[in-house]
């Protein structure tokens, strides 16, 4: 391997720009190739980074000499990029959520497993000290109840986010971070039951998602959570997760997951969320590709699929009006 890990990007939108910035702080990484269905978007990001633009993920993998892929695509657009990585046995980093189609996700996960391919999924909050301090305490004292989610305002027009058949809806696309942290702390989910509020947001072209969703999740450890998403809270949004075990309360707030931990005796521990979390998760992936040591990776492709299966089950529960077993 050369001095730097040669990286190819599939997708040149908003999160690709965030990873360009993040990787600029990772000395071992070099972005050498970019592709996007919009050739203009690929060209613009290629020009900015000094990378070369390609017509497709398959061409990029064949011709660029990339040693790892960053798959930075909306939920509906997954499949080809992962297949290209698998064909060439290239390690890949995939943004959350890893997709929409359960059959496809299981198929890719099985092939990743068969090849023993190195993968990472963009659940960056798993790298936060606040979250890992909670995990440390909860290892000895299991979580019992959680309440959390993402509340945001009514969206504007979007090419895919507000179209539920493309994004999976806000709970699947955005509150997936909270679902993932709940899985990270509780363990596996066994049952999901969802209800949605609709008809409040009006007149947004192309809008087919729910205005708000509330999802009850039962976990294998016996604990329960009520996680939610809202795209109709215009007086101010928030991102939060409150959780308790027998003797501790955990109060996570804001995007960077600041936490206040309160013990039964009243002692408080406060940890602020770190800045530059995308650089932290990208540096772990790049180091793993270089060394082959995967121990720093906190969410593999298989793990990312499990988080997606929870929110996809919540969509099935919305359709049927019934609880869905996982
Ligand atoms: N980790 C995080 O906190 C975080 C933050 C923002 C976005 N994301 C995730 O990143 C993903 C992409 O979001 P975004 O904000 O970059 O969206 P975006 O709309 O800004 O960009 C998506 C890009 O993908 C391209 N594209 C679509 N289909 C394609 C295909 N089949 N092949 C190649 N390119 C294709 C589009 O042309 C566009 O340039 C989403 O799943 C989103 O949830 C994660």
C-alpha cells in the first residue's frame, strides 16, 4: 500500500462534502476518485479535491486504483456501489442508513461476511466519549427505559428526503442515529410498534412522509424505548435521548450528544460531545484499512443493517397497524 490510502467516493452531495472536510484532517488518506449520477456534481467535487471523476462506481473501481470506497448515497440508491466494492474486494465505508430494501441489505451483508470484507457504517455517535461512558456503566447495570428522537421543522422541497419511497421516512433516515445508539446501549430489538401523525404539513410538493412518528421498541434485555421523529415542529427542534437503568439517569442532548449522567446518590457527571466527529470515525476506518486491524470500528456493515431493520420494521408496523417481531 502507498503512503496514503487511496479513496474513491460514490456520491458527491452534502455528506460527501462533510467527508472531504473530515478526511482533510486524516493524514493517511487521499481522495483519488469520485462518481455521482450527476456528472456535474462529480466533476465539481473532483476539481475541488484534485480527484478524478468517473461515470460509474464500476468504472471507478476498475480504473482508479482506489483501495477503499466511501459510499455516500441516499437510502434508495444503494446496491451498485456495494456490488462494485464486493466484486473488487475493496473495503468500504457506507453512510447511514445503509439502504431501504431488506432483501438487498441481507444479500450484501451475506457477501460481506463471506468475503470477510472490512466495512464501517457512519453511525459516528458510537465514537463519542459521552455514549461510551454510558455504555461502560450500562454494561454492569442494564438500561430499562429510553425516550428520544429527532424533532425538526416542516421541510422544504427536497429531491428525495421528503419522498418516503426514496428515504424510508424521517424515522428511518434521520432518527436512525437514535435507534442505533439505543441498540448500542440496550442490545438487539425484538419487537417494534409504530404510530404516525399525518395531514398537518400541507402544500409541500413531493412530500409523502409522515409528519411525526412514535415507535415503541422492546429489547432482548427486557428494556423498552419510545423513540420518535417529527418533521412538523416549527417552534424549534431538538435531538435528545433520555435513558435510565436502576441507579443512573442519562440525559443526552443536541447533535453532538452532550450527556449529563446522574447517579442514585445525586452525583453528576457531565461530558460534552466532541467536535470533528466525522474526522474521528474516518480516521478509524482509514487506519483499519492500512493496518488490517478492525478493532477500532464500532459499526460494521452487518451492524448497520441491523439498525436499518428496526426502522424498516417500524414502517411495516405503520402499514399494518400491528406490532412487528424482529
Ligand atoms: N452521518 C450523518 O450524520 C449524515 C449527515 C448527512 C447525510 N447523511 C447520509 O448520507 C446519505 C446522502 O445524503 P446527502 O445529504 O449527501 O444527500 P444529497 O442529496 O446531498 O447527495 C446525494 C448525492 O448522491 C447522488 N446520487 C444519487 N443516486 C446515486 C447513484 N445511484 N449513484 C451515484 N450517485 C448518486 C446525487 O446525485 C447526489 O449528488 C444519506 O443516506 C444521509 O442520511 C449522513
